[in-house]
C-alpha cells in the first residue's frame, strides 16, 4: 500500500508540474502578446504626438513613457489628450491582470481537485482494506457465510474476489468435513453393528463346543462350519470396508487402460459360478462387436462381479440374467437385467447406500456390495443407474463416455 501511495504521489507531482508549467507558458505567451501590443500602441502614440505636437521633445516623450504614477505624470498625459482610465494602455493592463488571475485560479483549482481526488482515493482504499481485514478476521473465526464479491476494477477488487473464492472453497471444505464426520460416525456405528452379530454368533457356537465335550461329531462339524461362514462374512466385510475407505480417501489411482468388455464380463461371470450353481440361472451375454472402454480392469471386475452377485441373489431359481453391451460414438453402455422379484420405490431410492438391505435381501446380506460397485464405477469415470419394478425384475445400466 505504501508503494502505491508513493506511486500516486509521484504521478500527482508530475500532474501538478505539468499544469504549473502549462500555466507559466500561457502567462509568458500572454505577456509577450501584451508587450507587443503596448509597444505597437506606444510607437503609434509617439508618431501621433510628434505629428500633432512638433514642439514636444524626446526628453518629454521619455518622461511620459517612463513616468511614475504621480499627479505630474497624469497631468502630462491629459495635456496630450490621454485619459488614464480610458486609455488603451489601461485596458490592456487590466486584461493582462485578469488573464493572470484566471490562470492562477485555474492552476489552484486543478491542485485542489487533485488533492481531493488523492484523499478520496486513499480513503476508499483504506475502507476496502478495513473491509477485507474484518472479513479475514471473521474467516479466522470460522465464519464462512460472508459475501465480499466486487465487480469493480482495481488491485483491491481483484484481491477481494480472490478472498471470496477462498472463502467459498473453505466453506465447501468445512461442509464436506462435517458430512465426512457424520458419515464416519454412521459408518463406525454400522460397522460395529455388522461385526457384533457374527462375532456374537461365533462366541455362542464356540462356547457350545467348549461346554459340551461329548457333543456328537455331526453337530460339532455344523457349528464349526457355521463359525467358518461367520468368519468369511467378517473377512468380506473388513476387506470391502478397507476398499471403500481407500476409495473415499482418494488414495487409489485408477488406471486408464483399454478394457475389452467381452473378456471382462466372462471373467465376472466366472467369479459368480459357484453362487449361480445353486439357482441354476441362465446368464445370456449379448455383445454385437468387440467393445473397448477406458478404465481400471481389476476395479471394474470387482464392481461388475458385485452387481452380478446382487442379480443372482434376487433372481428366481431357473431364471435368467441378460447382459447386453452397446457401443456408439458417444459412449459404451452395459445393461444387466434380471427377472427376479424387483424392488419397491423405497428400496430403489436407497439401494446404493452403505449397509442398506432391501426388503427382499437375504438374512446374511451385509448391504455393501452395490455401494462399493457404485463408488468404483463413478471414481473410474463412469455412471450407473438402476430401474426396477416389483415382480418384474431389476435393470442396472453402466455408461462410460468416450
């Protein structure tokens, strides 16, 4: 701010010197014109006096020209018919004085205007600085609800707009942190609830085995198999939550590689073979031509496998799942459609929420697979949506823009 003041002071000084020199130049020009006019008049007067009054001497003429303003001087002028108040000399002298006064007045007026502009400019700057300072003080107190937009030009206006942008960013980050805290709190609550059930079951079954050393072998093996199933559930939950936490934290760098949809889908179908054998569901794959899209192969395989698991779980025995791939100049689209029980409107609105289990979900469902799939697809640059109707099945649609 100090350098800006010095700069403005320097420009003001140059401005003042310019107008001062301009006024001096005008005054000198007017003085030269005045002197020329007076001399011309005096030459004419001398010739007229010598012509009309031959008896006048040069000494008297010189005394008339060099005379001081006294009574004798005025009487000598009147003797030759020249009245002081009505003479051309008096008129010229009056005009010259008036012009000099006007020039000085103009210069002083410009200086006053300049001084006023100087003080007005810096009072405005100081007001803006004070406003920005108070604004920054409020930001330091975590008050991000202020507005300081400025559509004017100038360095401080640019600064105010940049501060405003920073405020918006801090406000968004603050709101995001609040949401993340709430999400973390809910996630911890959900995780503890999800872990509590299988752990309680494991403890009960192990206590039964330990309390009954004479338990028959078949019952004991059933308990052990159940414990193994619960441990697998816990392992799946922990692994899935670790994946989600890494995605949420942004520590995963999704690769951009060419993925062949046919290869990807055949491997995803292979991942659900064991699950599919129980219901004997027919999976129909429809790919018109070789279709390639950009994405991370391993993560996309994880996402589509989870969607296929969900489709199989909600399909009727001996049912079918239709998988179709479409390709056009704008995007590639993958459609996975089952003919299962479908979803209600409530389930449809919450299907991608973490730990949400729909009305037709299995008892051992965790409700994390579709949430993980959605996070993977969207973080990898794709889009996913779902449509469903009770009794008519569910359709998942995944798009990747080109």
